[in-house]
């Protein structure tokens, strides 16, 4: 009797991806959520007392949003490229470069 075993189930790559996805989903998103919350409150205080936002914090949160997007792309199987720290940290300035020039 021949049992059908898909190659994906036999390789460790699929199981490794599951482990990485679970770590990103259950641990990294809580850290991202915390950082966004702290940034939100800090920017609010700055706007109330100074009347302007902190440009460096604004850039950091833009980068953090791109990181969260890359994690969501990976855990939802829309891409096979693992997010940071397995690749470079996403940078908001990269969006200003046209896609054909990247």
C-alpha cells in the first residue's frame, strides 16, 4: 500500500516556518503593539506641549509599520521571505524609490 506523503510534510522547512510564524504571531506582535502604544502616547504629549511631532519617532513608527506589514505578509503565506532579523530592517525611505529602481 502506497501512502501519499507530500514533500512539504516531510521537509523540516515547513515545520520551521510554522515555528517562526508562531513566534512572530504570538511574541513579536505584542512587542510591536507595545511600541506603537508608547509612541502614540509620546507623540500626543509632544503635540500637546510643543505643538509638533518628533520627526525621528515618526520615522521609527513608519519603519515599525513596514516591519509589521512584512511579518503579516510572511505569516499569511503571501511571501516566503522571512522578516527581520532574517533579512534587513525595512526602511520607510525605500518606499520613495520607484519599484523599477529598487
